[in-house]
C-alpha cells in the first residue's frame, strides 16, 4: 500500500466513510441530488477500487424530489452552492450486517429551515447490490455515524441542528426500529469554529475518541479531535488541534476534512477524507474528491500526514485507471428520474431517451438526462446522436452532451432541431453567466458526433458528422473551468439529455464514453 494514488476516488466523491471486512475495504460517499445514491466502492489494496453498488438504488426507498441546490452568499462575493439530498453517509459492519446511516436533506417550501430525514439502510450481502428500505430515526441534524460499543450498545452520533452553530450530539439507538434508547445529549461543541460536523467515534485503548470536521467544507475546513473515558463525556480537546487541515497552506490539495480513521489488516492506521484540487486562480473543476493519507497512532493522539495529490507523481491517466464499475452501476440520473424515459441496450452502450419538457435548469423535476461522474481532470467524453429526423423540428427537440453539476451550473453542446443548428450553452446562475454560440447547419444531418475535451483550465466542445474521418472536428467554443467553479457540494457529471416541447419523442445515442 505504499504506492498510494490520490485521489483514491476521483471526481464527485465527498464525505467518505470506510470499513474493513474480511480483507476488503468498503467505501461510501455523499451523492446529494443524484440517483442512484450513496455509491459503494470496494478495494483490497486502497489503490484499485471498483464500484459494486449503490445503497439507494430503488426509487421506492426514498424521494430526492426536494434536493434542489440553494445559493448562499459568502464573504468574497462568491456563492456557495449547497445541494439538498443525501449527505455524509457512514458505513459500518456488525455481526454479518452492513449498515449505512445517512441524512436526506429536504428543501421544504414555506419553511426557513431544511427538513432532515435521517435513516439506516442495511444488507447482509454487500456484493449483491441490494439494500433494505430505510429505517428512519428521530434526529434533527446531519452526518450520522454509529459506534458499536463493547457492551453491545449502539450509539448514534451526529451534527445536531442546522446552521453554523451545530453541536455534536449522541444517543443510544435501536438499529432495527430506529427508536432512541437514551436521551440525546450534546457531547462536544468543537474547538470554537463554525459547523462542527461529520463526527465519528472510535474506541481505542480504553478511550472514546471523537473525530469531527469544523470550519465549513471549503476554505476553512479542518479535522479536530477530542476524547473521553465515558461515551457521553465530558470530552477533552486534543492539544494539537487541528490534527489535519490545508487551510493557511500553499498545498495544491485544499479543503481537507470530513475524515474517517481506520486500520488495514497489518494494523496500519489510515485517514480518508474529502479534498479538492484547487488551482492558483481558483479553478476547482472536479469539486470535492476522496483522498487517503497515512496516520501514526502509536501515541495518545493520531498524527496525520499532509494530504498530497500523488506521492509518486503518476500520470493523470494512471490516476483514474484504478477505478472501475460494471453493469451500468455508475450511471446517474437527476433526482426522481422517470425511468420509463430510458432504455439501455447492447451492454449499456446504446441509450434511447424519451424527450421531456423539463430542462437541466429545473430545480425540482427530473430532466431526461443520464451520465457518469467525470473521473479525469484531463480527458475526453464523447457520444453519437443517431437517426436525427426532420420531424424533430416540430417538437423543438434539443439533444446532446452536457457537463452538469446541478441546476445552477452546466455547459452543453447539442443539436437544436428547430434551428437546424449545433449550439453551445454555458449557464452559471451563481455568477449570472448565460452564454450561447451557434453553428447553423442548413440541413438535417443523419447523425452527429459530440465531444467534450477537458483540462484543468477549460472545456472544449466539439462536433463532427458521420462518416467521421481522422481529426475532422469543429470546435464550437471553449468554457473556462472558472465559469463552472464555485464553492460547491457536487462535482461534474457528463452525460446525454433530450428536451422537447412534445413529450416522448425517441432520441437515440450510441457509444457514450466518459473519462
């Protein structure tokens, strides 16, 4: 495991939690507005990871309809874009059962505060990809975690309340029913910074160690710790807090926080946390990703190595080649997708979409969109739009390839049937950006190839005609990744979509490739 490759889960992968069972590490991330939710990854070496499922994989489990993103002004004139939906899961294993506890944050109309639905899902066979229906429990807050204590009691710890003045709360819970078995108690308020959250309790050498995040999940993010000999406290703060942070440094990997501690089979301690590749001019196109760092816990308090991009300097291509998925497990939809609008065939390479009048900017309804997380900082995504019909003009079909973060920010290249044109569009509501560029074709093409090439600094949006010859691409325009970057919760999802004024028009794509 000395050949650590960071990030271990690249792209849209915040708030990691890990458990080791029978030689396998299992990891789960937040997913916010995306369905399926709470992706589950597995690895035997902490380097090569495979997505094996999603803890929220049936729409009957819960609704993401009210997971829209809000714009929150921050000090430097920017907006933090905070999505609702599935926040900060924790994965645990006990007596043959895997548990994931999580929060569904609901943007409730007419209320000044979000509603939090906290729940537990479980499975006896994590490789089956099938998880239970949620068991809900009473807790106003986010970021729940579990401690299975030596006396068979199970404790739920979470970030209680909503807003910057949250507290770390604890109570005993019945996992089968969700019932509280003790009074909920505030056990720590952190070191005094905002948003004490993301708590995990560990029993180590007779002490209860409480690991949390503070400072908000962007520039001020840090990891702090306290300990007690009683699970309900009082907890004494580590004299070396923060024990992990990148704030105030020139590190390329910033925002490090929301950490989980775990041991491998050789008793080596590790920390897995979120972080972001933040370029000098503020470009952060990949959002919050999952990073790994080595931990020394021979003394009373753990000592973390600073989180680095990639200690061995491997190429960008190598950085993502260790992450795989099979069977379409990594396909994503937006909120409560209408699954009858999608038909996947030929080993998921042929995608037939039924056009919908819902556009990518809609805050609640689900547009006809299917995609995958962008995994490479520098890479290419492409697709073929097949069998374009002249009748599409009456339905005003728009269909193409999009890079989507949430309803406030996306860029796309598409065929506009009403105009017989290829169009580039960039939208960033947080920066009040709306930009379009257009190439009129003059006739209806039989098919079109769309391509998005990306680097840390820009997206290039290109198209071509069939039959495609060599490097016969037309670049419709470029998008500076700064125009897709804000302090945000999500990361880029690249996929295909179909919008039209007439519902149900069939649009066929072939060979969607997302790097």
